[in-house]
C-alpha cells in the first residue's frame, strides 16, 4: 500500500485541459488502428504472427498464449492519483455522516477538509485505515454495488469523464487483437480485485476470473440464514512488484508469453516473463504525452518508471512512447 | 490438513478386485452416453436447456455460466486414500536416502516402515511435516516436474492403473457437455493446486488457470540470476469446507450456477451456489458402487458424506447414485 501513500500527495492537483488530437479513420483490416506504424506496432504484429504460425519453431499452442496486463497506467489513467484512491476519498465523504468521530481523526479529518498533507502525514497506517474503512466490514456483493455505483457517477477532473471512459483505446484494440489470435488476456494489477472486477469485463472484455490483483482477507459467514462472503479488515496479498509473478503463479499457474506494464511495479512481472523458454514479449508504456494524457516517469510519485525503463532499454524490451506511437489515446478523442 | 490425517489410516488397505461392467455403445447424439437415463441425467440436460435457451426467463449469459467441480471423489478416485497422500508417501521413500534422520523421526519412520499407525499418531503436526518435506523448499517448476514424473509412473493398487486413468468417464462427458454449452468449468478442490495443475488439463480439459485449490505460500527469488517462484513451508489457504466459497470468490469472482461435489467438504460450496439468484443446480456423487469403484458415505474417513447428503435430500439437490446412474465408471472398463 506504499503506492497509495505517495500518490495521495498529488490528489486534486490542478491539471491542464487536454488538447484534442485528430483520429483518422482506421485502415481497413488493420487490427491496431489507433497505433502509429512505428516500431512497437510492428514488433507486436511480428510477435503475434510468429507464435501463431503453425509448424513454425516459434509456434505456441493456444492454451499457453497467456498475456498479462498491469491496469493502472497501462490500460487506464492513473494520474494524478490511482482511481482506487479517488474512490476511497469519495467513500470517506459519503460515509462521514455515520462516523462523527472522523471529524477529529486523521486520516479521515484530512480527507473531509481537503488537507491532503495531513492525510499523508498519517503514513502507511493512515492509508491502511482509509482502505479498511471504505472497503471492508461488508459483503463482497455490497462492496461490488458501491464500486459499480461510484464508477457510474464519479468523474475525473482533467477530462470530465467517467473513469471507465479513461481506458486507452490502443490497448483495448491490442486486447481484442490478442484474443482474436488465441491469447487469453489477464489483468495483473496492484489494485484490489474487488475494485476492478465490477467494471473490467465491460471496459476491457476481461472476465472477473481473469482479474488478478491485491486481495483483502475474506471469510464465509451466515447472514439472515444465507451464506455471504465478508470482507475483513486485513490485506491478504499485495500484487505489486515481486508480488506480480507470485500472483500470476498462484492464480494463473502459467508463465505469460507477453507481459505489458508501465512502472517499476511491473519490473518483476516482465523479468519473470522474459525468463521463460521460447518466444516472449515484454512491453512498457512510457507516459510522454502531457497534452493528450500525462507525462511522467523517473521521479513521479504515481506510476514511477525508472529502473524498469533502464532495464527495458538494456534488454531490448518494447517501450511504447505514448506521444509518438499512439494515434490517439482515448475513444472520446475525435 | 485434517483430512490427510484421517485418511492415512486407510493407506494400503487390502481392496477387492473390481468387477468389470458392460459398456454399451453410446446412443448417437447423446451428450452423456455413460449416464443411465435416470433422474440425474434428465435433471442435468433439463437444466442446461433452460439456462441456454435465449429469450427464456431462465436464460443465463455465457460469461455467467460458471460450473465448479470438486476433484477427489467427484472427478477421480479418492479411495482408499487421497492421491496426494499416496504421492507424499512415495516421495518420502524417494527422498529418504538424502534424509538419514528420517529413519528415526516420525512421521517419516512410519512411512518408511509401512507403520501407518505410527504416522497417524504424530497428528496434524506430523502430516504438516510430511507435506512440507515433499512439496516445498523447491521451485514451482521443480515440484511440477516431480508431480508429472510420479503421475506418469505410479499405479493405484486396486485397479492397477495410473491415477490419471482413474477419472470418472461420466464426469469428463459432463465437463465436455457443459463446455459445449458455453459453460466455463473449474476445479475447486481441497487438494493443493501445484499437485493438480500438471495433469488436470490433459485429464479433464481444465486449464491451470481454472484450477482452484489449497495453496502453499510462495515467493519470488533469484537463482543463478533468474527469477523463480519458491514454494515455502507454509500452507497459505485451505480450500475446503467454508474455504470453498472463499476460494471461488477470490479466484473466480463469480458465484457458480452449477456446483458438483461428493462430500461434506463440498457442502458450503453447494449452499453458496444455491443461495444465488436465478437457476442453480447442485449435485453430489454418492459412492455406492463397491464393485466398479467403492461404496462409502457417512462414516468414511475419506470423502465423508453425511450432513451434505441430508441437506441434499431435504433441499432436492441432485444426488448421483454411482451404481444406478452411471453405465460405467472408468473409460478402461469395457
């Protein structure tokens, strides 16, 4: 949960209004129409053609065509703050009437007064309290309902859009292209699975059973004579950094042949993917587009990309330069 | 791991040679040719037709057609001892030359001398030591190799067959029938995932990412400069009894519409399935066939079926009487 601590710093930062970019009509038959014809697109298509060509030494059988994608900053926007943190902040405000004690208790007091410095000063313990207060002590179905309601209503401050509209169009095209070529696509995110599953299928075509993420401890209880799954106030697994290969191994049980991330939190997932036998493809998004999205990397408090960028350059992993390699970023950009 | 303790009692019990049963040719177009035309088969086909009929009020969209199956005693043989316990016993014998101390230490001494009473006397702690000694302290890939090697060589004592031949033919037909009707089939077993994944795809057509089970704690380490997943000597999740709904929620994230088990360890999975909205089907196998397989239920130390059988009868869940409802049990029975 360290990530959450640092990114709270950047909540509510003033952001520039985005410049709209032109989006030419897709070339007929082009599986990746929102990608420019630069190296990343060529690498991706060449890789997919290699591993799907029957009889070729590089051929990979369909069941082994596992592709894993980070979520925040890889499939949707993570700046200026991870969406799950925005959700937690809104939930604190919503739940505040039932918690009069929050008016005087940090980190809740800070959230309610918009004093993010005070929130951050509470450290990891405070962030932990925030997550516990907003996403546990309820059933999975109750939490799912609260996420679904929020995602349908809340708006991002820069683009004035619902968060599930802030998915990257080139990435949803890539997910579809891979699935059309026999790949099974998975999310492998530091975010909590209960926060992603309610909207991931609609946004990405990725069903809940292919969403791997951090998890809260849960248990079976009986309520009104019916069994329910309760979310307990304890994080049981952190699916970030070295946790990502562990999460993939536990939930998927196979090593991916393609892994796509955007930050140092994805480095071990890409290293583990690369260490497999046979054809492998490792990719990173480099956020270089301050106009259409955001530009950040080595010193960012959210989605820091530093060591993984060096490793990508040293090892020849594919780095997608958002500004140069994508024709447009969002579906709503004309 | 309580199960393991009790079932060790029954290792190496003398068993009767099975009587072969006739297996008439499948009726053309019959999706379940190894099932007799009794109530369970009729219930299953009626259920599948209801939930797949577009426009019907009972229609269930494909992504929600989740079917979960227990493994031991539901998809393959679990008597006279869970196969994973047979594996652990064989591994102890195999590893014994590297562990001279085992000659004098229980539960290893008992395994090596065939003195199962002594093994059982070590209690849960002993069983824990057995599992740790035979399946941790190695990488996932090393363990997978040891399971694959064992499953290709070891033979059951009653049928003189490899364990992966002891899958129930009516159940593999049912898995195929469900998949042909848009269902996604999952294993949800008390067994450890690392023990099931190496052979489940070949035996059942269920890929590793659809195998939910008990898990050992793992971590990412570097060995010879390469990342590996190490299996640590700690059980991190027990996917049995109340753990099954928790495992389904964590790994799959949706409630099944069909759940199939055979013991009290499956009771909560069936209850949780039944508690969902809309069409649901809950099934239990009742092992009633001492000739073709085994007969056991309320007082068995392995696969005990007592409370769940009462609940099935009270609530109208489908109970499959192996002797009466299956034309034959195994593919190798002519």
